[in-house]
């Protein structure tokens, strides 16, 4: 029988397993929801499902480059201990290679990895290692030359921060310097043209409010805002930032001297933007002592 998207969604909500696992279980049980749940439990996937609600904010970012294309993938785990596990690192390296030919995370999860989908491999690792894991995001760049850099490398081509730089002209050594700059400074965009308009509007409003608090005339306020916005844009855009390697030059000026044009970049940092759960161990012990 045909399995509907609604059935797959229902089973995923009931068990926490991935989309491909849910669909496969329903297909094997002819759409019987209870039988599908039992099947997932039998395969050991229920163990993984129990862990799916736990925060996975550690892990690794892996990078891969082939010719004029580079890809970065963030694979999360619950603890840094697992990120140092050779078995986990081997899986992440394999996932990064497959990501070169995947359009997005959903396609990556459905990719074949040694006879299983990436989602199935990931679910198996959750069950065997005992921590929640997920492929959170991936990003890619293309260009004449693509250079990668990994900060705090735990193994070749994977670590806490992964950077890709696409450029025309220049050489790999300069590209590596730019990648290191990006890892350290974390620019919001390549240039003003690429910056999210909402970010610019928000900053402009903040500067307007600050300037008006000064009580100065409107024409003076306008000049103040213009100057401050220019400074803001130079601080958040890669090409406008002072080059870490030579602060006397902007990145754009350094690129010109190197005969390069930077056309794009990617920077992924493990756990960036994830609200990590924190526990007050002392309070927990005190509470337990009162029981």
C-alpha cells in the first residue's frame, strides 16, 4: 500500500526516528502504525529515539574540497568526549565526502553510505555510542580556487570551526590566511551588498536612538549616523575588515595586493546558536540532600 506523508510524520512524532527509517518501517508493516513502532523497537531504533530529545551541541565541523567546490558539514553530538571518538570521526569524514554531491541536509541523509542511508548509519551510531547525534547543517562554495581551514582540528579536515574560501586569482597560501581571518573574526557577510538588510536596518535604528539621546541638531545627528554606519559595515563585512595578518590593510586591499578576488566564504562553528542546557551541580546535590 502507498504510505502517506502524514503517516510518516505521525510515526516520527511517536518515535523520534528519521524520515527514511519511519517510511521504511511503515512500508514493511503495510502502514500498520503499532506494528511499525514495534519494528523500530526490534531494530534498536527506539533506543535512539529516546535520546532524540537531548541537546546535541558539541561535535565536529568537517570540510571537503574537490576542484572548484568545497563543502562544510556540522555533525553534532551531546559531549565533546564523543567528538574525540575515532568511530564518530570516521563517520563524520564519510558524511563530509558524501556531502559533496548532496544538495541539502535532507538529500545528504538519504545518501547511500556503505549500503545504508546516512540517516540509518547515524541512527545506528546513536544506539551504539549512546548519545543523541544529528547533522545540523551544511554549506558549500564554488570558485576558481577553494581553500579550506579547520580551527582546533580534532582530526584531518575536522574540528570546532570549519572555513571555506572561494576566490579567483591569488594562491592557496593567501587563501589560507583569509580563511584563518574568517575563523578568528567571524564576518557576517562578504560585502555590504551581501549583508542581510534587516541587520543593517536594526543597527541604523540603534544608532539613530543613540544619536538622538545626545540632543544635538538633526543635521549633526545625520552625519553622526552616517559615520557610525560606515564603521559598523567595515567591522561586519569581510572585505571591509582590517586584515588580521596585516591590520594596516583591509581584507579587500590585501586581496588586491595578492592578485586575488574573494568571491565567497563559508564559516561553520560547532554549536553556534544552540542554547545549551546547563546544570547547577551544587544546587542539584543540595536538593538531593534535603530529600
